[in-house]
C-alpha cells in the first residue's frame, strides 16, 4: 500500500505505533489514536490535542472520542494542503476514566 502521508518525525518511543491505512490520497483524512483503556471524554478536547501548521498556527479540527473503539478521532474542518508540513500534538492532560494521565506528550510531524 502506498504511503499518502509522509510521517517525518515522531516523539521518541512512538514510531512503531504510527501507521497509515489510507486507501487513496486525500487532504481530509482522519487521525485515529487508539488506547487500551477508556478515556475521560472531558479531557479529549482542542486544548489537549491539536494540529498545527509549520508556523505553529492551529488548524480548525473536529476532535471526538469514540468510546466503542477507545479512540480519539481528529479530522480537519478544511483539507490539508498538499506539500505542507503539519504537527499533531497530544499533551499529557489526556487521561483515563480512572484519572491516569498520559506518561509523555506526543508529537507527530507529517506532510501531505
């Protein structure tokens, strides 16, 4: 399968967890971040998760928590621009229903 998103850099220890399964090239793909325990939905928001452009400007995104899949889904409200670099940020304030926070902040640099 072709890689339609160029993953350029991932926080230490997380590269093996990043993969793509896009069927065709699109500027509107959805990031899905899977967890092995239920999350506190109140911590899944645009203050704890964001996508920024190369200049650090936040993009308008829809951020939702799919409790059945135990996954956070992040989709852009406007298509990513082909050839541009972006950063997906997940801070340590995302927490489980039991109150346990992420151990590390995670950042993924990617280009479309």
